[in-house]
């Protein structure tokens, strides 16, 4: 388990980037460290941070390799937080992910995390 202050600081940086930075300026290393924190303790990352980040990425008209990798990192964090997302938002996310996967429009780097998110959503 990582120190709580580190997880809190990383989540704060990610949340700040959502508000203040363009997508191309989001720091990938922060998301990779958040993934590690969430892997060790899923409650260490507030559920709304990766969900809001994913929504911002999905709404972006820009599609490039850097954002694809960033999206994969955000999904890796979200897969650990998805069980804490409120039910209506969780179901909307699941529908969005299912649609993306069924249309075969998902970048390969994002598929494993998307499948894990669906597994978590449908787990009782």
C-alpha cells in the first residue's frame, strides 16, 4: 500500500489537470502511478477522478497515439474504482463500453481494461 498522502496528491494533480490542462498536457506518469495506487488499494483514488477523465477523453475530437495510451491508463485506474461509482453512472459507463467494444472501435490498448470494467459492473 502506498502512503495515503501520495495517493491523495496524485489524485489532486489528476483532478487539477481535468480542470486546468488540455488533454495533451495531462501527465501520463501521474495516471500510471494512480493505477499502481488503485491496484494496491482501490479506495485510494476517488471514483470521480478516473470517471471524469474518461468522459473528457471520450468527448475529445483529438485522436492520437498519446491520447490512446492516456485513455488506457485512465481506464486502468477506473477498473479499480468502478464498483464505487453510483449505480446510474456505472450502468451508463457499462453501456458506453459495451457499445464501443461491439463496434470494434476501441483501441487495442484499451480493450483489457474495458473488459475488466464490464466484469466489475456485472459482478454481484
